[in-house]
C-alpha cells in the first residue's frame, strides 16, 4: 500500500485554528523603551500590529504587555482575523 501524501491545490488555503492559550505560548518579540516625556515605559509587539501598552515600572509594563497581547489575540480570534506567527516560527 502507498501511504504517501498528495497535496491538493486548495490545501495551502486551509488554516488550522489554534487557541488563544496556544498563541500566548509563542515567542513574539517584545520591545520595551523608556518614556522620557511621561516617565515609565512603553512596550509593543512589532509582529502584532496595534499591540502597544505602557507602565510605570518594568514589572507593570511586562504585565500590561501580556494583558494587551492576550486581549488582541482574543479579539482577532473572535473576529476571525489572521494572527501573524512570530518570526521565530516562520
């Protein structure tokens, strides 16, 4: 018996849905910079457009960044929008 896999032309259009928790485990790059005007820090996930937050301390900005990432991923899943994979997965 031949068990080889034949890829059909439409196969590349199939999206496998993963949960928000699984997306949260992926290693998205986080950029944190000091905010000289307001004090504290600003953070963003460049691979997740619009995922930006601030915090008064490094601990707070890290917590806020995770909350922002979780909220963005949940909203995109709910809307059926595509969520980019981090560069480390591509």
